């Protein structure tokens, strides 16, 4: 069992240091998520609703 008073070295909730980028449809800022780790460069939409509202790709 880990000690509670021991300082942590890994990420434990400090989202200020995570990368972010705007949604291609609404412009809302999206913060990096672990689920997007493998394809962060290809993530363009903040939600399924924005993905459905996307315009034609050129």
C-alpha cells in the first residue's frame, strides 16, 4: 500500500501541463486524453455532435 504523505512523481490530475487544441467545428478547447494517446494528431472534434455537424472535407 503506498504512503499518502509521499510526493508523487507521475501525473496525478494536473491538466495544466497537458497538450490541447481547438475543435474543428465549434472551437472549444480539447485537452489531451489517455484514450487519444495513439492518435492525438488525428483528433479533430470534441464530441460526436461536432463530428456529425462537420462540413465537407476538401
